[in-house]
C-alpha cells in the first residue's frame, strides 16, 4: 500500500531568500498558468529559484518506553526537568532513533516517563497535531512544525499500576485512535509489556487490555503491535526477559533496538517509508505562463533536524516532463528538502513546480 503526501513549504527565518520566494499560489488547479485565477504552485526567477519543503515525520508518544528511559530521554525533558528541548537529537537505543533508521522518516521523541493514557491525550493537540496549545505541563505551547504523518503510541502500563480500571484506559486510547483516523494520521499502538512488579491481578488486567486493544482499535483505523510476548521471560512464564531488560520494565539500549525491529516486523504493509520525491510542473495548455520553463538542472539539499543548512546536496538533470519521480534520501534524520533550480529548459527566466509530493511506501515494498 502506498500513499502520496503533498508537501508544504518550510519557511526558515534564518534564510530570507528562500523564505521570500517560496510563497505558493494555491488554487488547487495543479497548473502553472498565466491566468492568476488558475495559477497553482511555486514559481520564481532562475537561477534564484529555491524552495524548501517540509517532509513527513512521525511522533513516538507515551510513557517511559517511548522516551527511552533509563539510558536516554526525550525532547520533552530539559536538564532532567519538564521542559522542551528543541535541540534534542534522537540517540541509538531510542525507539525514535531506531524507527528513523528503519523507515527513513524522522520521528520526534515525545515520550514522558510515568504518564498515563489520560495525560498523553491531554497533550495530543500539541505533541501530535502540531497545534499551538498549552496543556499546562511546563513544556510550552508548541513542539512540532506541523501535524504528524504518523504516530506510535505506547501507554497504559502506568494506568494499571495506578489503579485505573479498564473503561478509563479504553476511553483515552479510543480518543487517540478516533482522532488520528479523522485527521488521516497513521496510528500504531503498542500493547502493554510485562512487568516484574505486576501483581497477578495487574497481570490479568494487562492481558485483558491487550486483547481488547488487538480486537477493538483496528476497527478505528489503527494498527496494534505486540510488546507483551516479546518482553516475557519464557523461563518463568511471566515477568520481563533479563537478556533484554535492565530493570523491572525498561529494555536495555540493545533491547530497545531489538524491540524496534520487532515492532517494524508487524507493520510491513504500513506506508511509513519515503520512496520517492515527485516533482510536478503541469503547464496550463490554455494559458501557459509567459517566460516559464520546467526545471532542467536542479540541486537537492536534505536538511537534518536542527540544522539551518542542507547537510547533503546533489545535482540532477530532470527530463522535460510534467511529472518526475526521484529517489529520496532515507536516513531518518532529514526533516526538509531544498530544491534549487539552477537552469530551466529553453533558457527560461522563470521556473518552478505546480506540486511537490512524497511517495510513501511500505517497509518491504518497492523503493
């Protein structure tokens, strides 16, 4: 299964040139036209034509497992205290890092150790939808540049240990699944893992809730993947596997890496992998834009999170066609792509694109 995602410009206040000329004229016609009422897209003089587009990204949200505790921490902790660390980089042994390596898409780490499902839902608007919203948790009102393309949720174990009953947990997990479906966000839930300190009653609730998650949440468009079976100590038949965990509930850094690939083995048909960059320059037959030519020599720059400049630039010669699909860099760190048209066909003085899209495919699909 594939998805096509239309990209929006990513304005950089540090780059006045790019910010100034990357102003789209959005008419939803898909045409480069001389008629202002039909013009759609991004057009600028050559060779100054440069456009920066935000790439799709994912969010890992939930409790300490999503954060990477005890060895690493997420971007919603600063100097060991609640806060927003905008300079945070994903690290090996965090699910956000490993998911990036697996999918090639950047994942923001929005885990907060100790949180229940209701606390995750309370900050959903800010930490998944990208809205300016303050849930009064000392982390500010903005943590994302836009709405997430995908969200991976790990929550529920703290509810169990704090005595919350099944309907309480179900209510908030359903809210997340329903909202993600309504907004077109790919939503994946992890079921709950084992815990050495769980009482028999807690373990019964964990198993019961996991069965409910697998049976119910897919009805609301979400996927549910296993953590429980992976985490269990098979020698005892309960508790966590000591080869993969460092304490009663948290995997080791190598354990997190193993867990990430265990998760990914279960989402093989979910379109989380950027496969191609689709550049469209569809010219209006009835009113072609004067002085416009399709881009011929184009420089692509891939921008990593937190970097004001492109980390890697490559040049490519595009065919004079309305739609071209280029291979995309898939390292899990890039959050934007910069397109610089250095030369246009027929030595045109203006060039650009009617749409820029990303083809998203599955992990083992065509890349």
